[in-house]
């Protein structure tokens, strides 16, 4: 009996517990995460043991470049001529509005209102995509 116990221990290996999952390999989008465990004992047995595992991690959409500026339009709510641009993804800012004119539309410049179409609601409202809508782009 003792001989069989020694023989059995000679062909086995000791595996540690799995480590915690590591950091995702990407700051945004898809990446991989890894965890490991140690193997000690019979080297031939350790070679065939699984000591690394990988999984896919999703850090959310990446921040994209800004779109081109829209054409200028009249924003009645703010009484100014504006243009907008957007970017989607994991960004601090996803919407920008910029005045097309240096001065407010009062006094002499108020007649300029007639030269611009009213902004569509979508031109002056921030746009937010869900992950599923973003993936379709």
C-alpha cells in the first residue's frame, strides 16, 4: 500500500487557487483579462495542467473624434446663431455648441436672424447613443 501511495504522489501535481482576475488589457472597447495559478510537483503533470485562464472584458465604447461642425442655425431659446458637433463613446464631453457670431443678436445685428433657419431640436440637443446603437454604426 505504501508503494502505491508513493507512486501516485510522483505523478500528481499541486495546484494553487486561481488568482483574482487581472486588469482589462484595454481602456475602452473589448480587451482580455487573465488569472493564473501555480503548479508544483511533477513537471510533466504541470505542463498539461491549465495554469492560465483568459476572459473577454468590455470597457464600453471608446471616445471617438469630434464630428464636423454643423451649419449655423438660429437657436431661439438662447437668441443666438450656433453650430454644433458631437462625439460618441466614453468621453467627458459628447456635445459642443459654438456661437457663429461674436456678438449677441440684439440691436443692429438682430436683422441677421432672418438670414438663418431655425435650429432643429436635434441640432441643439445633446445626442447620447446606447451601446447597442453605437455598435450598429
